[in-house]
C-alpha cells in the first residue's frame, strides 16, 4: 500500500501556527479585556470584581461601563476627536506620501532600493526619541522659532508645540512610511505603457493621473490609509508629548482611566468600543484586498 | 504603392542616445492609405522611430509632416496619431467599452455620439458581445481586437502598430494578420507597422522599410525587397539566401570557381557578391547543354512538408541551399551528383562585397 503523503500535515501546520498564535495573543487577551469591561469595579488588586462568587449574586456582570461611555459626552467627544485627528492625518499622509511614492516608483531602478531605505531608516530609531526631537524643533525656543526670530520674520515665538498642529506633524511624520510603502508597491507595478497609451489617446497629464494612475493605485491608497488610520486613532505617545491639554484622543482617555483612575473596567470598555469602531475600516481593507486579488487573476 | 506620396513625410529624422544614433537621418514618404512596415532586428531603431511619430520620443533633428502639418512640436496627446501598443496596454480597470471610449472622452464627445462610435468600433473588430468585460477576461486575440478598436476610435490620420502580433501564439498570428489587414484596408487608414517578423511585414504591408542600426537601408514593395535586396543584410534578413563571392566577367556573367554563372547589372572586373534565393536555383540531374552550371554533390535533405531543402556541396564555394517542391519521389538520394544554374535576374549583385 502506498504511504499517505505528508502533505496534509504540512497544511495543518501552515494553518495551525497562525491560528494558535492568534488565539493565544489576540483572542485570549481580547476575551480577558471583554470580561473586565463587563465586570464591576472594586477596590482590590486587580481592581475588578470576579464574575462569580460574590455573595447574593450568582453573576455580577454589568453593562454599566458601556452605558457610561454613551451617557458621558467626554468619551463621545474623545472618540470623535480621535476620528477627526486620524482622518486628517491620513489625508495629510496621503497628500505628502503620494508624490513621494510616485517619485520613488519613477526613479531609476538602481536608485529605488537606496531611496526606499531612506524612507525606512528613520523608523530604526525609537519613536519616543523622534517625537522628543520634534519637541526640540517645534518648541518656543526650538529650531524653527529661533531661526525665524534670528531672521527677524517674527518678534514673538510661534506657539506650535502643545497644539493640534504639532500632533498632526508628529503623526504624519511617524506614519508616513506606512503610507509610502504600499503606495510605492502599487505604483511601481503600473505598466508605463498604460500612461503612454492614455497620452496617445489624447489625455493631458492631469487626466492621465486622474483616470489611469489614481484608479490603478486604489489598492495602495486604501492599504496605506488603513495602515495610518488604524494605529493613529489609538495613538497615545504623540498626542501626549506634542498635544496640548485640550488635545482629546481616545488613547489618552484610556491611559488616564487605566493608570490615573485605576478604572480597569471602564478602560477595557473604551478599548472594546475602539475595536468595534475600527472593524468598519478593517472590513473595507479586507474587502479591497480580496477584490484586487480577484482582478489580478 | 497606393495613395498620394508624402502624406506622411519624414526628413532627416534623428534620435541620439549619448553617442549612439538610435534613429540616424531617416528620410521617408508614405502615401495616404498606405500600409508601411518598418522591418528590422531588435535594436535597429524601428520602435524609436515609431515612438517619435507618436510623440512619445523626442526628436533631435529633422521634421515629421503629416498631411502637410508639422508634428515636431505637438505633444502626443494633441497629435492626430494613435498607436496600438505591443502588449496592447489596455486599461485593466476599465471595461472593453470604456477602453474604446477613453480616447473619445478626451474629445469631449457627447454621450449619444460616443456610445454610437464605441459600438461602431466594437462591431468593426467583432467584439460587440464583450463590451462589458474587463481586458484580463479576454484571450490574447480578443485583447488585440479591443486595442485596435481603441486606437481607431478617434479616427486618427495615422495609425501606428508596434509589433502587433508579438503577444500572440503562432497559429493565431497568421489568422490575425489576415484579419487585421482586411480591417485596415477596409477603412483605408494610413498605417505604420513595426515588426521584426519578415513574414508579418510581407503579408501585411504595401511597402517595407528595412532598418539597420538606425538607418533605413532599403525601401520597396515586399516583392522588390525580397527579390532585389541591395545589401547582404537585406538579402539575409528577408529570407534564406545563398551568398556567393565571385568576379564579374561581364555585365551579365559572374565567375564562381571555374564556371561562369548568369547575373545582371555587374561592373566587369569587380569582385562582387551575388545573392540567389534557394527557390530560384534550378536543379539538374545531368549537366545542362550550356556547360556553365555549378557541379556539386547532394549532401543533405530537409523535408519541410510542401517543399524540401537540399544541401549541395560545390567545390570552392560555401554550401548551397536549394528548395524544390513537387513529388517527394523525384528527390534524388544524398550522394547524387547535381548541376545548378539560375536565370540572370535571380542572381542579384549586392552593393557590398565583404
């Protein structure tokens, strides 16, 4: 009798390893967060009441924290403000990143590797250090203000640090590579003959861009936007260091609830709702990916 | 040749890359409704020349006139010239109908007329049933038809075809060559085809321009270029040929070894090379009465279906190929002594002797 090939084993391994990984490091922790979000707060270590075994009640789960998220406008405005900051940052990243990616994709092939490296190299330094560097650049006695003062263009320092402007600068700066790389990957695959064909058929340069380059780059635009938008919405370090006291972002709220107020269940509820908010763009991202795969087939 | 000469007129056209002249002083006149093939090996400058006509490549010197109008300064999107690209360059994000409509949209054509024109073009290439498909859902031959419809939609004064058959497999190629030629003839469009395939050039074109190292080395009808090549390169590029070095005895006799063979238009006393096509050589199994045939030995036979290629060794000359058709039984076995001669006009004196 012929031996069964080892193939099914390999297949199970290929599916199984990420499955185990995701269960262990995503589903399980998420389950714990979800459980905490549904628990009563307590003065204890950890500051959460167990679900079972509390006298008088057989199950002490509660939706009270989620109710608070809806009723207290602080949370709603923090979510909205985060959405706004993440959206604006994503659009800015796109506006800065697109020409950059286009330049990369059109550069001579021998330069492309080096130029790509230049895009990536900054992220080899810790984000924290790079954000501190921006504090040095944007501060009242920072590089920009000192230069403008020395040139006599202004007589009072411009207030840039601790404003939303600084937050945008920080987010766009930090997440630009995540926008540029997927854009570059799609743009470099556009056959130059398509652009020539469009010009040959009477399209001016702006029309070629709008009708050919942009539609063919849709996959990269969506991928890059998601890679910026999703982490930006929960960003904590950048608004904390560059933002003002009134820069309201959900990441900061979460931090304050968790560490300052020790309100674990509330913080957990904030995190769960954030994930739910992100499911929509994630689904869009996934949908686009499978559609572009289909198109290529 | 059909049409009026000089509808498309190139004068002293040049394109340089560093020190290399990709296109080197090309002068050419193409008539209205003429189908002209630029034929040559890869790197000979034919594609560069085509791209210069389209406006996709700069011009370093010379002029391009189309229908009396100077094209030099016109950018690609303003020229009344359209091109069918080598791999068709169909827009993958648009349907077949939208691909064809692309050029019309740039003209600002109103919707009803645009739709009618798209339908007309798709009908012309027999692709009406595929209007809603995407290019990647079509076969190579279907993609070619769409590309043709797209490049014809704006009714260009000049149509450029860049290696139109290169992306098709061999069987389909012959079929599409015929069909493409029929379509181009039916709409009487002036057309320049770039190809490295001599059969394609000869099948499709009214005239062929043979290119070598950026220069147009010979221009003429397919018959003229095939039957009367001017240079060794032209003779060899257009098909199998026997090249024989000898000395001209008189205007119509060349000495090859110890025999005098017929030729035409030689300068007496000069060292010359004559080109004789394998199918123009007459094979005899007994010495002809005139006594001036090349005597040789049959050394090999290649059966090619309808005809056979015989390899014949003649002392003092390179091995000759002779094509014979007709019944296979008549082919003598290898080792047979044979005699070869030809008609004077079949031995063409080439310009270079090297």
